[in-house]
C-alpha cells in the first residue's frame, strides 16, 4: 500500500481506503488463491470471495512456472499438482501492509523503514497462539475485537 512518513497515524478513513483496494483485488481471479491460503489471509478473503470459486480449479497462472504457481509433488508416483500461490506483494496488500519511515537515518543517509499492517502477516500469524490449524472461535473473537478497534480509530 506504499510508503508513509514517520508522522503517519492511520485512521478509519485509511482503513476504508485499504479495504477498497483489498476487496477489488480479492474479486479478481487471484482471490481464489487467498481463500485457499488459510489463516488470516483466508479469513479476510472469506468476506469477499465466493467459496464456489475454489471448485473452479487453478487459473492459467498456476500452470506457468513462476511466482504465481505452487507445485506439489506426489512422491513415489512422479506426479505434480499445480495451484495458484499468492506473491509476497499480494499478501502484503491483503494484510494492509505499509512501509513506514522510522525517523532514523543511517550514517550513509539511508532512511530506515518498518513494515506496519492492519492485520498480521502470515509469518506472524503462524507463530501466534491463535493459529491452531483451523479458524477457531478464539481466532474469530480476536478478529472481531481487532476490527472494532480499527473501525473506532
């Protein structure tokens, strides 16, 4: 979602702008990959992506090698299954990640930045106590509390 200065204080208007961009992306064919990715990314996609789209199978992007493709080998049979995979940039967009200046400049004059996001990115989600392999009631409770806090900012 771009770069923000050190003075950036996100508010509900910023969140609504993020939602519009995220939802437009999730309505594309790439939304299917988000729904299948699990965790917080899938939870965010669930509001927008039609679950029946999952049954449509992978897009043409998945059949081409590259960053949009995920290959799973069936060991012992010499077969591969291909599916769509999100890029890091797409994951950052879904989670609402911004690059924010910290206000610290190195001796070489380079501005230090940090990533901030509305929702935890998958690496953080995987290591949190709410990640138990499925979307639990506790995860949903946390999600709803976080959403209410964001909307009231």
